C-alpha cells in the first residue's frame, strides 16, 4: 500500500481548518498511518524546500512555515501520492480549481493550506525526514473491502 506525506501549514492551523482538511482525506478513503504536531526548524525547512533555495522567496516561505506549529501526517492508500496530489490542486490558491483543497480554501500562492509529496520517491524521503518508524502505524481498517475491489489491493 502506498504512503504519502502531508503538512497542514501554519495558515491552516491558525485558521482552524485542521479538522476540515483531515476530514477530506478521511472521506476520500485514505487511511491515516501517522499524525503529530510539530514546530518546524529553519534547518529542517531548508532541507524540505531545498529545491527552492535559489528563489527570492525561499526565506519568506520558510519563515511562514515557522509562524506556528504545523500538523504532519501520513496517508495510505492505492496510488495515495497521486490521489492526494490531485486533491491538493495547483500551487497558487487563486488558480487552483474549485473542489481541490487549495481551490476551496486558499487565495494565496504561499499560504496554500497544505504541502503534499509530489512523487513516490519524494514521499519516502519526506516521511523519513519527519517521522520515526515507530510513529507510523500499520493496521487493518475494517473498511478495506468497502474501499477497494480484491484485485486493487
Ligand atoms: P507545491 O507546494 O505546489 O509542490 P513548490 O514545491 O513549487 O509547490 O513550492 C513549495 C511552496 O513554496 C509552495 O507550496 C508555496 O507555499 C511556496 N511558493 C512556491 N512558489 C512561490 C512563489 N512564487 N511565491 C511565494 N511562495 C511560493
């Protein structure tokens, strides 16, 4: 079963939207494998956003991610990375399609509610960066058979 990594950003925590966003992933049928609050450091954010290090907004994005604790979580399901990424919507909240998380809750390029892994490889690296192995749980939700056909899992 595939696992992906999600951060509920400070804007989400501050706006009281944690429950609504978690609810979307749960309703979709993704299984929560791990979740915790964390106050991120500049060091871990420099790693996490290393692909943006030459952008003029690099420090601003990192600072914004440290204005409050965030919620980090791991969601599990068939093709979970792609499913969560398509639920996320495009980076700019003003351009993201209605029905996506960013499209429904964000007016901003930066304050865009969630980080979600963009590939299976990235998800593995990010999960390792933010979680210990003991913090990720494997269990059998009773509803597997309501979520998938036998040949899908
Ligand atoms: P995504 O989060 O959609 O995968 P990126 O990895 O390109 O997008 O960027 C990481 C985060 O950096 C974005 O979610 C957003 O918060 C911020 N960001 C990206 N581009 C800009 C920009 N031009 N101005 C301000 N913030 C930006």
